[in-house]
């Protein structure tokens, strides 16, 4: 399994470097991505192996928590 944390860091740095994003927006993205990575880790799924079905399952889990 690839290192999902490294991928997350790259995405976070990309968002952080955007000058037109508020820090609160960047932190919200960070939180959301981190939650998604936890979901993938719990299912033992590599982030690069995700597809529409996995996204749908993740969002379905979020809806159940609301």
C-alpha cells in the first residue's frame, strides 16, 4: 500500500499555497481529507485505488452519522 500520508501532505501543501483560500478553509479541507484517509485505512484501501463506489460508501457513512 502506498503511503497515503505522503499523498495527503502533498495535497495539503497545495491547498496551503493557494493565496486566495482562507486559513479556515484550508483547515476544513485538512480535516475532511484526514477523515477520508481514516476511512480508507479502516478498510485497508489505498487512496490511489479509490473509485466512485468507495466515495459513495464513504459519503453514505457520513450521512448515517448526521
